[in-house]
C-alpha cells in the first residue's frame, strides 16, 4: 500500500438487521480511533494525548438505498471518506480496518468490504466545496450576565471570522510556520442546512448546532488545500467539516 494516501473511501456493509441511531458520529469517531490503535498503537496514543489539533477528518456515512424511521436509519451499504494532510494517518486507519474489518456502531454490526485510495486533487485559488459532514464553529458570548459557548451558522459574520482563524492556526501548527498568504474567505454560500448533532457520552454529552452547506471559497491554494485535506472548522477528528470538491472552476 502506497505511503502517499491522503484520502480513502471505505466501503461498508451492515451485517445486522437493526436500526442505526441518527446520532452515530461519536460512535464512528471512537471506532476509527480503535482502528487507528490496531494499525499503530503508538500513533493512536500520541494522537490521544496530544494537546493541540488532530489532523484527520472523516465524512458522515454516505448511505446507499437507506430508509429513515423514528428510531434512526435502515441501510445495507455505506461509504466513508477518511482524509488527512498526513498520509501516515490514512494509511494506518486503512491498515487497522483491513486487519479487523468488523466493527460495532450502537450495537449494529458492520464490516469493511473494500478500501479505495482516492486520487489526490490539487485545489486552486477559487473552488466550490460541498460538506460531507457538517461544519462546526463556536464562539463565546454573554447571556444573562454569563459567558456561554455559542454555536455559529454561516449567516453570522463571526462564523466566517472563526473558520478563517481556525484554519490558519491549524495550518501553522501542522507545518510549524504560517502560510505564505493567509487569505481565505467564503465568497458565496450556495445552499445551507442547519443540523443538530449529539456528541460525547455520559455526563459530557452535548448537542451542537452545525452546518451542511455547499459554498465557494477563495484564498491561497495552500490554505484551501489544507481545508480539503484536514477539514474545515472545529472538531475535525470527531467527523466535522469534511469536504469534497464540487467544481474547481467557478
């Protein structure tokens, strides 16, 4: 398997007949961390205890021929996109999934049937993206005399400011220096859908507001490339902000 794997598509079948709850994202993140440990336990431990950003992302389950019901989702097959600017991460995830292809999500038994290495794209200075998992961005605001976390949508200017700041900060930590140009802006939101996603477990469980959207971004190619490879917004290792290219010529 090539060491230069930046993005891979994981084909999955659901073996059991039950319903997968709508809020499966946290369970999916935990499963992927477990598979990372199967592939390389030292890398998994380093990632877990690292105090800064984590430089990988993954999509929602891209479901094939599914049905919705009040309890959740019924499906037979799905795809999952895993991406990182560090090819070691994607290679290690793939190795862990191949070594132990069966896994559980909320009690549902699933298995990996195929892993496809996706061709790396070079992102230009203007590009249209679609979210494969929602973008999460937050700030802190005063309410009733107290400072509280406030989840942001694209209609709020602070959303755009924080997305830009977060992207530059993550790029700088990953490469050890800031980008040559820190220009990045979302110049048009083509469509937008608000989502609420429950993440975490036990007393730390929270519901976060986030954004599924198709948008055109403009900026330095190095920053747009990093957004494509590492995700956009916060909590990427929890499966937020995974992007695909809709049209590189806008």
